[in-house]
C-alpha cells in the first residue's frame, strides 16, 4: 500500500505540474487571476522540464508514453474542469478571507466548498494514477516509490522557512511580546 501511495503522490505532482499549464492556457488568456498566476509559476519553475526528467528517469518506452498520453487525453477535459472549479472556489475563499469585514460563516462556507472540490480532485487523481500506474513496470513502480520520500521531504523543507519568516515578522514588529 505504501508503494501505491508513493506512486500516487509522485504521479499527482508530475501530472499537475506538467498538465495544468496546458489545460489552463485558454482560460488564462480570458480570465487571468489565480489561474494565470499558477500557470506562470509552474512555467517559471520549469514544471514541463521536470516532467521530462521524470520520464527519462523512469525510462518510459514509446508504448508507455503513448498509453499515458491516451489516458491523459481521455481525462483532460474533466480534469481541467475540476481544476478550474477548484481554482474558482479558492479565489472565492481568498475573497472571503480578505473581505473588509470578518464573516466567519462566509469563510467557513467557502472553505467547505474548496474541501469538497479537493476531495473530488483527489478521487479523480487516484483514478488517473491507477490507470497510469498500470502502464509502469514493477521496476518503474519501485523507482517512483523510492522518489516519494524525497518529494515529501522537499515539501516539508519549505515549512521551516515559512515559520522563520513569521517569527521574524513577529520579532521585528511585535512590540515587545
């Protein structure tokens, strides 16, 4: 089960980073906002190149690449709609959080909407990753599983920086607390 979970985490990251700029391109030109910022950040972080590195590291065959492309193509439309809906919900949540007056009910309602959509995205990602995982060899699955702790470690690596910045702000502006 651990291997399956690691495959899911790595392939989700791979899929979202690689696919979102492609799926969001049309919409970004139309609406901008959070969609455009996320697509821009992913391009700046060379997300597409990262996907290529994973492809090379796994040594995907042409048949595997074609099978994965077919799976992604079959799910692209619904995945894009789900991601767009989630981003819209996140924008609404941020608007509720930043509203000029505090409205706890509005923040909670917007947050529940985001949570429901994240749950739907997780189910769709699991479905997609199950199909993609079936195209991998046992050796490739081991490689993905070995990469999982590194990916999670990189995510956790950023948390101390955030905490440090918050502590620094408090120290600089806290008024002696």
